[in-house]
C-alpha cells in the first residue's frame, strides 16, 4: 500500500474510534473508501462526512531521506441541513480534538495514549515497517471555513514525517 493511503487509513481509524462525530457521519479515507463500513458505492458523496486526504510524500528541506505527507481532515455538511453551521463545527471540533490528542501524545512521548497507540498500530498494519520505524508528527492547523456548491466545510491538518527507506 502506498504511504499516503496508509496515513489516511490510520487517521480515519482514530477518528472513527475516538471522535464523537454524530450519527450517520461517513468517514472517507480518500484512497480507501471501502474501508468505511458506512460508505456505499451507489451513494458516494453522502453528507455529513469527514474526508481524510493525504498528499503524496515530498522531501523535507531537499533531503530525500526525510519525507513529509500532509493529511487534511475535511468535515462537511449540506447547508440545507446545517444552516447555522453548528453540525460542521461540532464535527470539526471533534476531529481537531482527536488530532490534538494524537499530536500531544507524540510530543510528550506518551506511547500508552489510546489514540497514539491506535494510530501507530494502523500505520504499522498498512505500511512498510521500515518507513515508519522512525517517524514524527507536526501540527499544521486548519483551513478557513467555507461554503460552496450547497455544502459547508471546515478542515484541519497534521503532517507526518518519516524516513524514506530507499535513501537510508
């Protein structure tokens, strides 16, 4: 599995397990839609939803051995169902809370934190073990809220740093 897909699956897994996103929210790891049991091929773009999208790995500071991938978590609702934006805000707050807990556990070295342990287990299950033998997280922050095409969106991002085993 490619690295970005593995990161998407790990982020989606901790959101499903630890975030209280609300009833009927579909969590969509962009490259692995079928991994969400609520996703239906016949109804791909259902709302409310949380879309997990990770960039392809890129070098950091020109060093090919160190790679980064930014993972955006985008919460979305239909405007007709969420005119005051309270549902999209609540989803965003939960996604941000879980990602902050993940980042905080990484920063403090708390390997026993449930969110951290679940994230790490998903990475190890879905990616080359050498890729994530030495990895780190960086808080990226969020996007400005927006509305478009009848939907409301809010997003937050976290950056995963790791070693490219081909260059180490």
